[in-house]
C-alpha cells in the first residue's frame, strides 16, 4: 500500500432564490442559494468526494443518496465527517486540502477566512493545511450566466505512522 494517496472531488448545483448560500458550512448573505436535497454545500460536497476517492470508496451519492429522505436538508458537515472517518478507518490521516469555489456572484473574498477556518475545524486540520480559492467563470457557461455554481477539491492523505 502506498504511503500517500490523493483524492479529487467536484460538485455543482443550480442557484435558486430563497435558499441559503452555504459554502464550507458558512452561510453567505445573498438573495439566492444552492438548490439540492441536503444543504447543497458544494464546497463540502467536493471535499467529501475527494476524501472518499482517496481511499477508493466511491462518491457522495453512494453514501448519501438524494432519494433517501433522512438526508433532506442535512448539513453537509455530516458527510465530510463520515468520509473522514472512512479515511481514518482505512489507516490514513488527512494531510491537506486545496479547494476552489467557482461562482459568478456574490464576491466571496470577505468570507475566505471564516470559510477556511470552518473547513479546517470540520477536518480537524490547522488552518495552514486548508486552502480555499474563489473564481468566477468570466460569464461563460452556466456558472458564468448565474445559473449554477461549482466547487473542486483535492486532498492528500498519508498512512498512519
């Protein structure tokens, strides 16, 4: 078994008026949010998929299907915690995460610190081991047209010593 493994995650959701915009477990004031069965936190969903992928355990839909009513409105922090526990049970520990949120608006720079700190808390990592970037889609495609938002994440895990 390898001493190091990586996992990659990606998620997207439609934007919807009247829903909260939750990114990394932080509610960002906005007139719209992300549509989904759970809280639709694309950042935490991408991190969950990256964690699951790092230990070859499928994806978020396999563990938390949107057809299951118990996950209706669920906080995505629960998904990350479950995936992290699977990584640890497989004999690994999380080293770091690098992530990107792609959203045309609102501008997120004022929320970077709180999102990063909350993601670090959820992952039980020091803040310097968590990176969160914000990008726009330069008005191209569904994200650029203000119809959806995306998030990407990459994690590095290592075998317990």
